[in-house]
C-alpha cells in the first residue's frame, strides 16, 4: 500500500511542478518592469458604466448591451525618465474587448478589430505598440474600448523599454503560438484516437471512440481563447461562443464515458449523473438568449469544471499507468485553476488549453502502447502459424506470403537415409538431426534468406539476390559442417536453381535436380 501511494504521489508531484512552472512563466511575462498606468480618467462613457471620473488601473465590466468607453492613462510620470529608456513601448498583457484603439496625443498608434464592425473577440492575447519618439511625460495616452459583452483591462498596462521585450515575447508565444499548436495537437490526437480505435475490439473501440470525441470537443472549447478580429455580427458572436463554451462540457461528458468504461468496464450511477450534469450545462449554454446572459451563465456553471476535475482525480486513482496518471493530474490542476478563475472572476491567465493537450496526449500514449502490444500479439500469433515448431523454419504455408524475383536462388534439400536413422536410433535422434540441419543452414545464410520445411525431412532454402555459383559454395560448406556436427555423420542431397517464371515451376525444377543428386549417390554406392 505504501509503495502504491508513493507511486501516485511522485507522478502527482511532477505534474504539480510543471503546472506551477507554467503559472510562474505566465506571471513573469505579465509583470514587466516599467512605468505603470496608475489609474484611468474616464473621458467618454456612453452607457454610464462607470459612476466615477477616474477608475483603478485594472477593471472589468460585464455589459448588458454593446458599449464604448474612452479612457486616458494617468502615468507615474516621475519614474518615466529613470525607469525606462527610449525607444518606448506600450505593453498591454490582456484586454477584454471587441474593438480598441490607442491614441497618443490624438494620433492613432494601434488598434485591433474593425471600427465599423466592433465584433472582435479578444481577451487572452497581449498587445504592444511603439510610442512616438516625441512621447514625453506630458503626452496623453487614450484608449477607446468597445465591448459586446465585456470590457476590461485585467493586468496593469505599462510603458516598457526593449529590456523587457522577452517578457512580451514569452507571453505572445504562449498565447499566440503555443495555444494554436496545442489546439492543433488536440484535433490531431482526436483523429489518431478515432483511427486506431477502429482496429480494436468492440469494447475498446467504444472507449477510445468516446475519448476521441472528447479530444475533438476539447479542441473546439480552446477556440474561445483565440483572437478573432471579427465575428461578423452580434448574433454570430453569440452562436460561436455558445459552440465554444458548450463544447467544453460535451467534451467532459464524452471523457467521463470513455474514461470510466476503461477503468471500470462500465458506468456507475454516479458516473451517469456526472455525464448528465455536463450535458445539461452544455444544453443550458445553448439556451442563453444574449451575450450578457451567456457570460453570466459561463461564470456560474464554471463551478462544474472544479467538480469535474475533482471527480476525474478520484477516478484516476484507479489507474495502473503512472505516466497516464501524471498527464491526468496536470489536466486536473489546470482545470481547477481555470474553474476558480472564472467563478471568482480573478485576474489570471487560463491554462486548461495546455491541460487538454496533456490529457489526450496521455490517452494517445496508452492507446498506441496498447495497439503496439496488440500488433505484437497478432504478429507472434501469425509467426507461430507459419513456423515449424520443431526446427524453427517456416512451414509450407509461409511460401504463399513471399515475393520472389529472378535474382533469387532456390535450394531444395532432402535428407539421405533419414528413415534408417529414425528406425535404428529413434525419432528423438531424428528430430535432433533435423534441428541441427536448420541451425547449420541459418548460421551460414543471411537474415533475409528463408528456410522452409516442406514436410518430413525436406527443406527449401531461398537465397535472396544470390547467384547460383555462390549458392553452390554456401551449400557445399553447409553440407560439410552438418555432416561433421553429429557422430552419425548425417548427409543430404540438394538441388540448386535460379527462380524461373513462377514458384511452382521453380520448385519442380529444383526438386528434380535434388533427386538427380540423390540418384547419383545411390549409383556410386552400387
């Protein structure tokens, strides 16, 4: 029991370490050194989102209807000359918006989305804009921020210099490159899982087919983290977000079905309840009639993500694969983190996209391993079916699976006076001599050459890409070694011929030559 606990604690520790490392990398990249925006002065607020004239450096508002605000950055101007050096950049780690513009002294320096559309979807990716050379502590930085269902600046906006470029680069890599790669991997893994599952037994097929479906919907869920410069309209915005969010819960339902079938060979009442809860959450998402309602619902039902993670953790304790347990635990950590972030509306980058890839990479690993073991079993079973159990040579049935060319040389062997050996010394001795013959042949030929037991004491040897004169040399040597290897001085006759037109004609020709050698031996004795 102690070894069992240590076994899982070790995997869990490494998963936790990787999770914390990922969190720290995100945190490090967000907290760049520079001159922060201390607060924002409200210049325009058409929807009366803010009651005060100035607001905190970070803020977040859920919108009942699309709204626009214009804000002016209030900087810590005392540190502008001492903390940063030109050229200067405006670093925005995360902004919740459907369109935004940044102006310096009335001039546009950057934007995202389409001004006349304002249905972009961006909240996860960082931005940075180069400030004009003329920028001073007296310059004004104004933000125009539009939102369909939310407006917010989740992390402090800062003015940075080039010494901080690696922090932006790291955050941009994680959100703009690593995330799409992870999504592509999740989609690829779903195809791999589904394709391999089709070659498994009925029960395994059902399990991995559902895991493939879970991986697919998990990838669709990750699209909610992607930036879209436009969603077309508020209606398509709502429809697409419903698909993205609902896919997460559909994916969980499929995951629990396949996962529990794998470790328990069936579904308990609790398993069915969990699956129904996730399907109900997905159904509720599709019933949301506005972007505002969808946003509120998404926050409320995020508690299900925490519950799902806890339930998955409990179920994973029944797994036998330490590696898979480690992958599952990383997914659990990231999902609990994201569930708490959404439910409590805390400022933290979501990490479950990386957890999804980890989870299904683990399942793909176990499936490939299982598939490999199955193929080994099939191969071994097939080899046993075409292999002579006594000598280790192929049996006659193997010939039909082989392909021959005109460069191959066939050698047909028949033991001399083998019946006398069996009659005088017993079949055990005869069997020993047959095994000795095959081992002597194999010792003198290449690994890609073939030895076939045609029946009784007759053997066919195919020397691939071998000229006849070379085959004659090889078998003269084999005959000498074989005869000297046993005190009964066993002998054999053989014929050698190049491959002719087809297999049947070749075997007939080489068999005739073998009998001619045998007949010459008989005549020489008489």
